[in-house]
């Protein structure tokens, strides 16, 4: 069923959002979706960093030690889960401003399914060339934003105009959340928790 939602979000997003809205499988189902899909960037990132090596320009591939790559992969997985919870909380908290009254399950569904393309782009890490991954990442972010804009009015049961402003607010909060995660990562690296390179 999770794979059906993933395919539907790419093949016919409007129809899929309506199906998600009509079924409301619940918090456990949406959490299972997040926990499974979040494994993609974590596992692919580990293999790219420890076994393949990232190519940046014309130099040799940059690789991490297996222990360092594993630690970063586990940290990434935890950061994704915590970020999804924070995004769900923000969606739920902002709802009253836009005359929406979603339950926590609806807020989690919006966060989980709109973020799916960004998480699935982790597959591109298996071809760890920086410019290729950057382009794939930009396309994934653009499609996630599209899913957010198209899904917000449906799941929140509000008019299209309010849905647009609501989704724009969620995008802004998401960007702030991303900056916070990046800042926390930079602080951790300066405190000695940075990656260990091979060679």
C-alpha cells in the first residue's frame, strides 16, 4: 500500500491526494511510510560515502571510513525523522490561522507524502557525482513543493487560495528547519564529530 501511494504521487498526484484524504490510514501508517522511505537516503548515502566515493570535479573520489559513514548515516536517519515530526507540528500549529482544523494524522500525512520525492532522491547518491546529485536534488525539491501546494487544500479542506498561502508558510518553515539542521551539523563538526576520510 505504501508503494501504491508513492507511485500515485508521481503518476497522478491530485487523484492520489484525494485517495489519501478519503482513506486516512492513520498516524501509524504515515509513520511507517516515513520510517521506511527515510532509509533510502541513509542507506544510499552510506554506500556512496564508504564504498563508492563522491566525485567532486576531476580529482579522485572522496571516501569516508566505514565507521564514520555509518555514524553519519544513522545521524541523517534520526535527523530526517525529527525534522518530519517538527514539520508535522508546524503544519498542525499553523492550521487555525488558515481556518483549517486538521487532526494530527492529516498533518502527518501532508508532511510525509509531500516530502517523499526529497527523501527518494537519495537513490541518486548511488551515482555519487556532485553535479548529478545536485540537479536531481533540485528537481526533487521542486516536485515536493508542487505536491505540498496541490495537497494542502485537499487534506486541510480549505479553498485553493488559502491553501496556496498555507503551503507557502509551510515551505518557509521548512526552509528555516533546514537551516537549523545545517547549523546543528556545522556545530557538531566543529566540536569534533566531523567525518573521517580514508587515505
